[in-house]
C-alpha cells in the first residue's frame, strides 16, 4: 500500500548526484536547494571531503541531493578515497547535476564528463556562477558542452544568489521515481550533528589559512556533552601534518585559533539552535592523510 487515494498523484522521491570538478559551487548549490547550510563552503578547492546528503522537500516530493567531493587527480590516500566516494555515487542515483562554470570546459570538467554515461540516468547541465559571468560568454559554454554530451536539461544558475534554482528543482521532480519520502520534511541532511560541527570548525581553517594548511588539516570531535541547562559542550582537535602548521593555526598568542573557534561556535549555535561551549586543541600528526585507521575514524576511509 502506498497510502495514496484513487486519482491522487503518487509521491515522488529520488536521489540526485551533484558532481563536477573542485570549486564549481556544488556545495553552495546544495545549501541553496536544501534551504540551509549543511555543507561548508570556501574558495579553496576540494573543501568537500565526504559525500553529504541534503534533503530538499517539496509538496508530494523529496529530492535527496548528494554533495560529492570534487573529482580530481588524487595525491594521497585521503584524496583517493574522496574521488572514489564521488565516482561511486554515480551508480546509486536517479539523476545527475553536472556543475560547471564559465568560461568553458577545462580538462577537469571533461574528465568528470567522461565518467557519465549517455545511457545512464538523465544528466542536467548546471552552469553555475552566472552572476559573475558576462552573458555573451554563457551561450558558447552551453554550445560546447551540448556537443560533448546529450544533456537532458540545461540550467544557467547562480547558486549564491538563487537565480534560476527553483526551475531546476521543478524540472527535476517529474523525473524522480514514485516512492515515499526517505526523511522527515524538517530533516535537512543525513549527517549527524557531530559531523556538521566538525565541518564548521574546518570551514574556518579553510577561510582563514592559506597554501597547504587547509588541505592538510582535519577536525575530530573528542567530546560532546548536552547539559541540563541546554548548553552543549564540545571539545575538538584539529589535526595537521607539521609543527609549523600547528603554529600557523594557533597564531600569535593564540589569537587566530581563538578567532576561528569563536566564529565556528557561532555557526554551530545556529545549527543546533542552542548555546555552545567550544574548546579546540591543535595537534601535529605527521602523515595522517595516509593513515588508513585514522582516515576511517574521520569518515574518510
């Protein structure tokens, strides 16, 4: 029994993989479609490391959006796992959003495109960041991409501003299979709060440090206690590869670490809708990106 009355449209529920090379705005698009921040965003490529499911609920339909790590050439065990996660998602879905940006398809875009099958699930071309591009440059990109792959639909959008995002979802819904929702309407993601809190701390590292530091840093939640007065007490460790990276994150007299922790705490309070006490340590752990056991503990193995 599906619960629908005679003559009533069946509910729809399906999975959409959001794929593309690093830094084309996949996480920003997922956040926009979900209606709140579930994926961290920074100008740094390869910010997303895990496959995160965002839940976009509409009357009579639910879209499960898989925000995948950017597909790139991996250099470490961690990056290899990230790419494997992204590629594996292509075998479990009903539709694909292939996200690119102006001015055109580069080698990274073409590599991702080579992983998509014309006889597989429908693929929508999503040309993102149109708010930053001159309009005459968008049509040549669409023409170039259309010659490279038979896209089911094409949508120029601005994930940051929300331009043309709702039509993207409206075109998606009819292509979903019939089925009941997998999540409650008020649940925006499948990820636990601990994971999201760790990501919000890592986001501050991405925003406030440069060069190799964000790529070589990870965050582990060590303790999570919910007190009777409603305050959540969180202790976390930032792992880096080198001692000098530890010094960079801590900053002069601890100033940078303090400011990052404060900004992360404010974001976590928005997420949890309660007061948060956050304490963060930094530890150098050489070679952590090649440590299979440690990567598994971080959900990256």
